[in-house]
């Protein structure tokens, strides 16, 4: 089996005991951001799988956009990252 050489860890263990690898991250060509893809990027950065600078460069994210994902996920969980519930959570 061939493993491509990458900087940093190949996998990390999340608090619930599951393993997250680089293959769990969305592709770099992602343009449609659903909640599950946002969560994958947030978890990847927060648990050290990928550095924030790399995530911003790969996915074309701004600091403000990434920080809004982190705060929405922290406050409301997966539901907070869904575009359909964004308006509801902002009104609270």
C-alpha cells in the first residue's frame, strides 16, 4: 500500500473515541458546504489533523467564516451549521 507523505498526523482520535483521518475531510474542490462537511473541517482543525492556515488555504475560507462555524457548532451543534436554521439561531 502506498501512503503519500504529508505534514502532520495522518489520523486523530476524537473525544467520542472515533478516529478521523485526512480522507474524512471534504475535497479541496468543495463549493457546496453542507453541515457535515463544515463539521469535518472544524473537527479536523480543532483536534490537530490539519492546521488552520492550511484549511483556510485549501478551502478558501476567511477567519470570520471559520470562526462563525466554530461558534455555531459550539452553541447549537450540527443544527447550528445548517443553512436552513441559520436565521432561527441568529434571532435568539
